[in-house]
C-alpha cells in the first residue's frame, strides 16, 4: 500500500490520517509544533485539535520534514491556506516528481489573490503539477475522525489520477467522487467560508432560518459568478465542493467560520472573535481576497462586499443586513433574458 505523509497536525490532517491508517495505510504526520506531536505520540490522541479520537497503530508522528517525506508516495498538505506557500517551499527540497501531492486546504492567498494550485505551480515542475490533486467537500474533521459517513470530491486535471486518490481515500465511511475542475473545486471550498461568516453573523444578530436560507442561496449565486469568471465550471458549484460544503459550513457549530460570525453578530470585534475560536478562521482572509478579485473582474458579490465592510469595521453588521435587503430590484437569475434584454 502507498506510504502516506501528512504535513499539518491540526484537526483535518489528523482526521484524514485516522481514516487512512484505519484502512491499513502506513501514515506519517508532521507538524510545526514538536510538543504537540510528542503529546499525540504519548496519548495516541490529538488532545488539542481532535480530542476523543484514538490514533490507530499505523499512524506515526515524526519530528522532521526530511523524515516525513523521505519515502512518501502520497503527500497531503493539511496546513492553513495562508501558510501553504511557506509549507511548500520548506518541503520542496524533499519532494520528488514521483510523489502525488494532495492539498486539502481551502482558501485564497491574500495579496497575490492566487488559488493554492497556482501557488504550487510557481514552485513545482510540470511533472509534479501533473500529479497534483485537490480534495474538498462537506466535511468536519470532528465527524470524519469519528468515522461518521462523509462524502468528498478529488479533483485533478488527469481523471485517472483523481480516481487513484478516490481509491486511496474511499472507505465504507468516506465516499469519494472525482472531478477534473480543479479551479471550481478549489474556489467552492474557499468561498463558502465567506458565506458561513455571514450566516453566523445573521445568527448572532438573532435572525432566523429565513435569513440564513436567503444568505446561503444568494451566496452560492455570487460564488458561482466569481468562479465562472475565473475559469471554473458552473455545475461544480452545485455539487459537493459548492453547495454541499456551503450547507455544512453555514449550519454547523463545528464550523469555525460560523462560530466566528456568531460572535461578530453578537457585537464582538472580528479580531477578538477570531482569537476566541482558537483556530484559523479562513473565511476572514478569503473575504478580503474575494473582495479584491470581484472588484478586479467586475463581478457583483454584494454579500461578500458587505461582510468585507463589517470585518473592516466600516459597517455595522445590522446595518449591513438592512443594506442588503434594500438593494435595487433584481431578477433572480441575472443571466436570464427578461423582456427581450439581458438584465445588468
């Protein structure tokens, strides 16, 4: 069986390691904080990020990148999106062209506005990029670690490579689908975090199910608009990596983005809310990146724009909802032909 290395010992990296090692794969995991790795090794549990989930015997903690990568055949990057560039460059001396690289992070890099595969392409040779896979979909680490039924999607430009990762990850508790739309799968996983922040803010303000349903439905519309403008297939956003991930992230208290949004809606400053969550809240960073991309491409993303203003402190959350509700009238599907002309 393939030797698997996971770079990133947070909740998601640990949960995937538990799932894969439970299938019998030899799995190594490396993280930047050695003390946490030693604690995992001692207690056979990630007590900080995934408490209560036992680590199988074939799940091994290692203490250097070189040791982690020296004989790996599949390398899973499970680091926060904003740290992917540094994680990749530090791993680069030990990566080999034969390795399959799987990225499970969800986000857009601030500043460069790049998807994670675009960052990878800056450093990896073409033969390595040909073996690059994105895994995304509606999944909480807490549930995957406990073996609760979950579905994900593996995306690669090479369909057969996506199917190889499908076979590797798939079990009776983890069902994998495949896609060749890397752009769409990456963007769906990243942009849904923005809408989850909005759903949390709505909850924190005391609004109800009607508001959240509107937030999610109009949210997927603007996600797909930006995605198509960036080269994704529209259908991808109505699958697991789009609406599926959006639903789970907007409705669950496992979602750190929703939890952060709730605290903001209750009146806590965004930075303080992020600190209270205790883990990286990707949606905060992705909001700024998506806002900049939408402006650059001329794509209408009103929910993203309003959340951006709330995070920056230039708009009150409740005023933001009023502003969204009182925008000018629109047809629900702006691309449809209305009275003989396309609506702007």
